[in-house]
C-alpha cells in the first residue's frame, strides 16, 4: 500500500502541475464517474487544489466537485506533459484529467468517487480538516486539543497537518515557530500552555494579515508577497524562511535549515532564539559557523 508519505508527495506534485488550470478533457473507465461527468461536466472547471488526507487524495474542482481517490495496493497518479508517452499501458488507465500543459493519469486506482463539500463531510472514512484559521469563528480550543493530541510529533509537522488546523503552509510553519521562540523540532508534548497559545494566536494573526479573501473553504488568495515581519522593506518580509546562513533579524545568529517530516519540507529556524530541547543537538545540514548571541529578545 502506498504510504501516507507517497500520497502526500503525489498530492503535492499534482497540485503543482494542476492547481489553477482549466480542465480541457476528462476521461474515466469508471461508469459512476462517467455518469456524474455527463450530468455536470468536469471539463471547463478550474482545478482549485489537490490535497492528501491520510491515505486519500482529493482533487478539488470549481463548482463544488471533489474527486476522491484511494490508491490501496497498486494505484498511482502520474503526471505527463501534453503528448508525452505514458509509462503504463492504457488498460491500467482509470482516470485522465487533461489541462493545457499536463495530463494527470490515475492507473489502477481501485476507489474513485465524486463528492461535494457536503457529502465529503459525511464520509466518515476520510479524515476531516481541523478548524480553519481563516474563518472568523476559528475554534482555537479545538485546534489546541487536536494539537495536544499528538504529543510525540514534532511541532512544525503538526502545524502543517491540515487535520489539526487548516491553513498553515510551509512558509508560515517556520515563521510561526520563530515568532513564538519554539524550536520546530521539539515534540508537541514539551510545549508549555503559553507556547501553545502563542502558536495558535500567531498562526491566526499571520494568516489573516496575508489573506485578501478567506472564503472559509480553504481557498486562500494572498495579497502578494507573504509578510510576517512588520518591516516595510520588501527584502525583510520574513523572519527566517528562505534565509539559511543569513543573520537572525533578532540576534544575528545564522539561520539554519533542515528537511523535516513527510515530503522532507524545508524548515528554517534560529538556534539562539529557538533553542533545541536540552540534550538534543539539532543542526542545519551545512553546519554554518555559530556566532555569539547579540541581545536576543
Ligand atoms: Zn535569533
């Protein structure tokens, strides 16, 4: 069975290739999907995003249509450039989604179904998203409870987990940890109540400050370049993300970067402002030289 990690990577690759594009053609070997496509054609819709939830892969189309696939034993999604030759035989094809630039092909996926937001919510086997940080009634208590239910996982990984709370991407993950002085590799179980409060509060604040239109369905429109510092200088928008080896904006120590969690996402942090738990050495891959702390706040 493909691991969660594999499905997560597939979802990322599909999202990168397909998100924002218009479906020019939809083809499937499954009669129930054909019948939905006949009634409410997939072609002409915009692919809003692709996400992994547990072992499920969800493709969201405009107009409240969600294609849900489960890969089970042998299923896989491939992405091809328009006209490129498939690596598997046509008899294994179950679904093809074509856009101007790409063809996404599902081979041997044994479970494939269309949902709306409402039917998806009722489908008990598919993990639900956590509280949405962009809704005005963000349920911080519930998000906190979901966070604390994962005491043995690393903080940054849990922040990215959309089933804990929905809305934090890879950039904000590092920025939120920095703002709260929390080392991203610490285990959730080591957080103090005030650190948990800080993470939730900062997540909500940073996302709200960077979003023009939070429609509440997970579709995020950024106002432009993401910004977490209050510095108006475009070169100083972020505290740590993308700044490996450059001096921390608070203390001057070089920022570190290391790959973390499913999909090996990049994590940036300041080793002075966000100290590692006692007895655990966490360093960046390139071991930059450490500098003395200069008035870290
Ligand atoms: Zn620092």
